[in-house]
């Protein structure tokens, strides 16, 4: 994968985080982890980035991005973790999420996909584990079809 696509994906995720959640803090400090998270519409990605990361680009498909930093060190480096969890709509339908680890230089992030309908709120219930501890992260996102 070329450097342009890597930089573009990171830039798009940062931009989406800023635009979609300008008033929400998308980071939680849990034990030795700073957990950064975002859920956004996968159609926001360019076709090239979606293809490079094997992401289904659809107005009915969301992308969840999780990155975990080690807050015990001053430089807060990225941490390798294990992430499991589910996505649940308000009708109670559950879907198990399959996270894929992506490493690019010093950055590590975890991507998963989820399907939704217009104006559907999805509740994410994740377990994030490193070699020392495990934490539950719960958040919700309302998705819109564009």
C-alpha cells in the first residue's frame, strides 16, 4: 500500500472525527490506556482507500476505528491490544464485530464494519484487552444515509 493512501486514510479519519463529533470527546482514559474511537459512514472514504483496507464502501455501511495509546509513558506510544465486541441497534438486534489490526509505522489502529439503516442508532459494546488489563468501552452513534 502506498504512502499516499496511508496518509489520506489517517487524514480522513481525523477530519471525520473533527466534523462529525466537534462537541464530543472521542477519547476515554481507562487504566493504562487512552482509547480513541470513532464511527462514521464508510461512503466518506475514497474508493482507493476502501479498496486498500478491504472496506465495503456503501451508504449503509459504517466504519469503526479504535486506537489505543499507552498512557504510562510520556510519549504515549500506540499499544497492541485485542478488541472484541458487538453492535446493537435499538430494536435489540446484535451483530458481532470483527476488528482488523492495521499497523502503519508507529501507528496501530483497529477497524471493523457495521451495517445500518437511515437514522439508526447503534450501541457499541467493546472489550479492549492488553497483556495487563481489560476494559469495557460503550458508546453509541446515530448513522444517516447520505
